[in-house]
């Protein structure tokens, strides 16, 4: 076992850290306050290979491995969680699925612009009545004689929905077959029949724009079916395995930012004649924060390493996502507490970290769903 990162991995971490510190961190408060989509920063990330980290260079990406993806995501999330949400959807939910299941034409047509950050990608699985229970979707795609499909229905909570050019969509092609009746499609949002709802106001990751989308007689050409008809649910689950590594990394980034701010504060702030970091109760919290951060990072790197070796990593990705997101929630909560009144103030970023961290326990499968995936895989029972 080798705990050292390669030169290439350290290089991409460095690039992500530099952009995060120079461009993303200084504008994070503004983006949180206004909810403005950070298009300029996304373009900069794209120009530096960070919107398609694992995408081969021939399709416009950086051609790096999953470990590099983790390292870059942590840096971006430490500067601003909302930016890392946009980055993760482009990288893992959009590009990854097309690279794994797409045809050569689909890779050429859809991946390049997204990997280069010139356009934004999205992933549409959830519907108003079906989130965790994803196979209960109602959005329908009906096959026509010429092999095209006509899509009707709604998808909700679509990250980057308000700005996406292309979307990986999941729709029911045979409702009688349940999970095996779902098919994946590639959607061009400039075509007729595609509609966007209003951007949702949210507790955190406010600069990541999310909305409902609707399809009204939207026509998908036969060459825009991703994978085989009926294979869509497996594609969605496979893509989410990789996505969960990204969300774990995001959770680590926001938790690290809260931890580092706390380490500074406990040395400076005094009470009862000493730094608050000298109190044993504070020290216990610092120690627990450190343990949770390290455990989260190691578990996430393990899942990423397995992915890079083309081994199955479903359980490991869920273990990483569950551990890191719950660690992020605990660490940001304790960081606010240790900062006292200042932790609650908008003068510091702590309250933003706390609000942003919460989403990591909800999207790409709630903590309950991660526990369900882990326990089902461990016991074989359901
Ligand atoms: N890889 C490949 N195939 C998989 C799989 C995986 N990880 N997990 C399940 N499958 C296959 C199963 O093998 C099964 O196929 P067979 O019948 O041929 O064996 C089929 O899929 C159905 O599986 P289940 O019976 O386990 O399905 P289920 O209805 O019980 O649901 C679930 C399983 C884990 C709860 C799943 O529905 C799930 O993950 N729900 C959460 C949804 C989610 O994460 N949504 C995220 C939306 S995207 C998002 O949130 C983006 C963002 O925030 C930025
Ligand atoms: P529900 O499924 O209704 O769950 C409600 C509660 O019941 C949860 O606590 C859940 O854990 C619990 N529960 C449900 N089933 C079980 C069970 N079997 N056992 C125990 N507890 C259970 N989706 C996309 O497709 N694309 C996106 O880009 C996207 N981006 C998002 C961005 C944001 C900001 C948000 C908030 C959501 C986004 N989502 C997206 C949707 C997200 O994946 C879902 O919100 C999430 O999967 C939970 O689904 P739900 O909201 O319908 O909750």
C-alpha cells in the first residue's frame, strides 16, 4: 500500500487549490448572498481541465484518475460548496455516464463542450413524487415507428437545470417492467418541447442553480438513446456510484474549511484567561473533528482507488458518502458552536459551511439510502 500521491495527482490538486483560493473563495460570499450562477469561475475551471477531470484528452478533458478527482473536488468545496456541486454534476453525473455507456458519436457530440466547461451538463432522475424510490418515476418516453421517442413528464430538483445545455435523462419506456422499463436519453435543451421551471430558493449551495424541468412532446432521435432500452436504471445506479465519491469529496472540502477556521479561532479567542482551545472540552471536539476528517478522506480515496482499478465500488462509495456527509454536518455544527456568536454571524463563513454541508446528507441518495445500500450489500437481505 502506497499513501503517496503521484506527481500528476499533486499537480491537479495544486491547480484546483490555486483557482479555488484566487477566484472561488473571494467570490463565495457574494454568490451565496445573491444566488448568482458563477459562470465565469466555471469557465476558468473548464479551461484548466477541472470540468472533465477523468475525461480523456481526446474528448476535451484532463485525462486524470479518480484520486485526482477527489483531490480537486476537496479543494473546490473548501472554497465554496456550491461551485463543487456544479463541478461534480459535470464530471461524474454527466461525462462519466456517457464515457461509460455512450457511443463514439455521443462522446464526440456531448462530452467535449461539457468537459471544457463551455457548456453545462445535468442529470435528471428525480421527480416530484419519486426521489429515493427512483423507479417510481412517471416521466414517459414512447417509442415511435422510426425509432425515435416522444418524452412527456417532469423532473424535479435538477442541479444546473436553469443553465444546462445537455441533460442525461431517465424515463419510463415500459412501466410494466419497473426498474427494467427505464431508459436513458441524451437531451439537448435548445430543442422544442423542453421547458425550465423557476430556480428553487435553497438553504445552502445557493449559487448552484436547481429547478424543475418539463418535457412536452420532446422528441429524442434514435442516436440519442444512451445504452440499450431498459438499461437506464442500471446506468443511473452505476453513475451514482461514481457520483457519491464526488459528494463525499465535497463534504470533506466543506468540513476541512470549517476545521481549519476553528483551529485558528481556538488559539486566538480567550475566555477565563486562556485560549478556548486549552479547554479539554474544546480539545475533545478538535480531536473528534480531525478523526472524522481523516477517516472520511481515507474511505473516499479507497472508493476512488477501486474505481480507478475497474473494480466494483458500490458499497465503498456509499460508505464514503455516508461517513463524509455525516462528518461534515457534525464538524460544521461544532465549528459554529466553537465560534460562539461569531459562528452565527454572516461576518464569518461558518454559518455558510453549516448550511452548505446539510445537502451532502440529502442528494445523490440520502443517508438512509446509503445505509440501505451498504446493509443490503453486506447481508444480501432486503
Ligand atoms: N450498479 C448497477 N446496477 C445496480 C446498482 C448499482 N450500484 N444498484 C442497483 N442496481 C440494479 C440491481 O441489480 C437491479 O437489477 P436486477 O434486477 O437485474 O438485479 C436493479 O438495479 C434494481 O435494483 P433494486 O431492486 O436494488 O432497486 P430499488 O428500487 O430497491 O432501489 C435504491 C435501490 C438504492 C434505493 C435506488 O433507488 C437509489 O439509489 N435511490 C436513491 C436515488 C438517488 O440517489 N438519486 C440521486 C439523484 S441525482 C442527484 O441527487 C444529483 C445531485 O444532487 C447533484
Ligand atoms: P424522499 O425520497 O421523499 O425521502 C424523504 C425521507 O424519507 C428521507 O429522509 C429519506 O431518507 C426517507 N426514506 C425514503 N425511503 C426510505 C427507505 N427505504 N428507508 C428509510 N428511509 C427512507 N436529483 C436529480 O435527479 N438530479 C439532480 O441534479 C438533483 N440535484 C439536487 C439538488 C438539490 C439541492 C436537492 C435538494 C436535490 C437534488 N436532487 C437531484 C434530488 C435528490 O437526489 C433527492 O432529493 C433525494 O434523492 C431524496 O429524494 P426526495 O427528496 O424525494 O426525498
